[in-house]
C-alpha cells in the first residue's frame, strides 16, 4: 500500500469513527451497554432475586390439613415454618391427589394449599393440593415439602435405630476421603481456561456480529440513502481504499464493544464468584498469539460480510432486514460449538465456517495447541476471510451503489 | 483558441436495457461555463457522473487533456452532487477538510482557499457549525466550498441552485462567474433555461440521452430561428421525453414475482373501484 493510499484509508476510517461516535446513542450502544450488560445481569439480578425470596420468606401462609391423625412433632414443625393451619377430616376421594370438592378453595385462593395426610399402619400417604400459578401457593407447597422431608428423615433414623443398626453406617456406607478438590489434577489456571472457554467464544461471536450491524449499515446503505456516497465516490480514492477504510472503522468500533463486554463479563464473574472459581487462565505465548490471530480472522470475515450485505442494499431498512436475521448464521454454529466434545475431536470440525474459530478459541483458552487443528482453522479462516473480502470488494465496485431508493 | 480540458468521445452508457446516453461527444474548454440543460431523466446527471469518474462508459472515452481517463485524475475535479453529500454530524469545515485530505491537500492550504471563498458566500461564521442544522442554501454553499478547497481545474455542479432562495441562488451564480473570470472551468447542470442563459457561456441541450444542441445562447437562437431559448429548447426536443427509470438495478425473477404478489391490481373502471372497497 502506497503512502497516499494509506493516508486516504486512515482519513476514511478516522472520519467514520469520529462521525459515528458523535451520536450519543452510539456511545450507549458500543460502550455503556456492553460494559454494563453482564454486571447488571449477574450482580443486580441475584440481588433482585434475593429480595424477592426474602419477601416470600416473610409471608404468613394459611393452609388446611386434612388428616386422620397428624403426628405431634409434624404439626409443631408446620407452625414453626410460618404456616397457620386448620385441621379437617379427610374427604372421600379415589386417591389423595384428586382435588374433588377442594378444587375451588385452592383455585380461588381461600387457602394457600391443602395437605392431605393419611396413616396406613407403618406407612403414611400424603398429597398437596396447590395452584402452581400462585406464588403464595407455590411457597406453601415448598414449605410443606421441606417440613415433610425433615420429618421423614428423622422417622428413617428412628426406625433404623429401633432395628438395632448404626444410623450413619446404614445411610452413608460410601465416603470420600479428604478434600474433594484435591483429587482434580488440573491447575487452577487450566480450570479457569476451561470455564472461560465455555462462554468467551460465544460472547465474542455474537457480539462481534451484532455490534457490527449498526456501523456497517450506517457507513454503507446509510451513506447511500443520505446521498453522501456520491460525493465520496467523486474523490480520488479507489473503491478498495473506501472498503478498507470503512472496514477498519467498523472493526475498531466492534472491537471496542467486544472488549468492553468481555471486561464487563469478567468483572461480574470475579465479583460474584470466589477467587478459586475463576482466575487468570494459564496460557502460553503461542496460545495468546493464536487467540489474537483467530479473533482477527473472524473479525475480517464477519465485518467484510456485513459491509458487503449492507452495501448491496438500497436503503437502511433493506439492509436491516437482511443483516438482523443473518445473525442466525452465527448464533446457531456458536451454540452448537458449545456442546462439541473437544477430546478426540475430528479435524474436519476446524474447517467449518464460524465453528472453526469458535472451536479454536475453546481449545486455545484451555491452552491446547494442536498443530493439525491450528493449520486447518488458520488456512480455512484465511480462505473464508478472503472470500468475504472479495465479495465485499465486488459489492463496493458496483456502479449502482451511487443510487438509492430515497 | 482555448485549450481543451476534457474530451468526451462517442460515449454510450447503458443501465440494463436502458440506453441512458447515446454516442455523446463533447469538448470542454478552459475558462468557460458550460450549461447542461435538459428535462428530468434526459441524461444530465449520468453525463456529469461520467465526467466525475463515478460511472464507466459502456463504450467511448472520457479523458482529460493529457489523455488520461478522468477516473484516474479525479483530483483535477471538484464536484457538487445534487444531494450535496454533507455529513450532518461533522462541522462545515470538517466536511471540507475531509475531502481536501482525500485529495492530498494540506489543511493550511485548504483552509486558506476555504476562507477566501467563504467570505464571498457569507459562510465564514458558519464553518465551525455542524451541518445538521443548515438550511438547503447553506448546505449548497458548503458543498461548493468543499469542491473548491483543493483547487480543482474543472468544477462540476449538479443543479447547484435547486431549492435555494433567490438571494442564495444569486450568490452561487455570482461565485460561478467569478471562478470563470479567474480562469476556472465550470460544468453547470440545470433544467432551468433562464438560469443557463444568465450564467453559461455555452449551452448543451440534452434530450433522451442525446445532445440536441451545443453552442452559445445566441448561436442556439440563430440555429433554431427562434426568439427565445425556451422556444429553441421546445423546437429541439419535440419528441416525447422517455419515462424515467426509478432504479437502474435489475430485479430478479423471484423479487419481481414477490413484489407483484403483494401489489393490488389497479382498478380501471368505476365498477372495479367500488368492488375493491
């Protein structure tokens, strides 16, 4: 690339980034949302769930117990669980779970739940009538089940003891000796890499594609629609310089968005989890360089593909209606890649577009550098990126890009 | 005799089945204002885009005086397209600077030229403002300043006074004449005969993709034996203007079928209108 050509490409890219970031909506889209999305989701959401759970815990519930004789300690535990109860006779039904005449009482919330409890010599039968669409009723069922479970455990222990057996030996004949984590020979760095490999490639793929949509459309179909492209095409720059300048701008904007999102994600995980849950992955220099290469190849392909599709479109609306559903081309392979087992994986997986880079990222984050795989994904990605760039250059060379529907 | 700056030789331009320009030949000489006059869809903008190197001719050549195709010599041109093409989130100066940098001109030189012409156009105080809030006239003037900032030899203007108020239009016309007086060459596309008569030294009448006349306003009157340019224009373009094609891109068979599927049939009788209600 000559000096003049480099200067023009830089001017185009700089102008595109400056113009794009002068819109406050863009700042929100590429900085604020990626940075805050995961922290909000991972930190505020659990806080909200906790406060909702505390609210449910504080509820005083009222239930009906239909029984032919309730054990005393069970009744006491029900009272202690924040439930007021009234005792009734067991109704005549084919089984305890059939609501019968109690259907309306539960449905219209005149009681939060009905516990039916029947003695049958040494065995007890029970059923709980509840309304699964009511939070109070669900909470009542949950508390009753907890009380019953505790009562059943103490009943089991008592019966084993009465049978002359040791309770602990009978219930827990197989025991782990020592610290459970001590049995894992993977280092904490490797474990961190494994955990990161489960979501970093997915986030990277989806966010790279989705954050490139808006700038791609704005810099191509948007320019075409606003009539600024004609003036640009009259300038002494080649269409390839134009494409490269715009690609550089979209890639920069997208790169910033993806980096911020990953930063937000790691911050949220670091805040939530203990330090042993996630830490710095143990990566070699080769792995790091290959990660950078794979991301670059992926970005070249995705951004060129989006610019081409947007440039083909005659209007912003048309471009949006093509690029938004095309996200599926990334989303499905990205989700699919998460469930592929990496141990003993066949080489052809590393030649499939999109899947190849995501698998490569998963392997590299686990610090696995397998030469055969690296060659396959690197060569195939270069081919796909070149094809996408060639397709984009064909679209930028079209004469009709000067005209628009507006 | 003035030096030829731009030669258009036997140029034909086709868009799919539409022949937008048919075997056009034209010489543009140094120091003249050439008016391209024609109705909507006559081929003025296509010819201007060929001269600007945006379109490639289907046949024929568009070359500068040194024999180089215009496409390779775009730094010699200053272009103001009909849509002005300003970036609304940039200031007027940033718009001008962006284009002059693409032409490889230093900011200080571009600023000096811009300042000089901005004075004429009463735009100096507005150079630091974002163009978003500009009126049509201010946008047109900014686009003109942008086209002049790198010091082009030929200025191509597509409908430069369309939508302007009387005062702004007068200012633009005065600047164009001043540029000519300073030795510049201007190609001025318009569909207003009165304007062409006022501004241009030479008028080229284009109709249905052909050049119907080429000469000074007096010469056109003499050749057509008429008293006014309007009459001359009418006598030269008696055949019906072709229908303007909305979009020069080819529609695929599937897209055409899909579009027709959701396009209701246009009723042709009162009975059909009532039935469609």
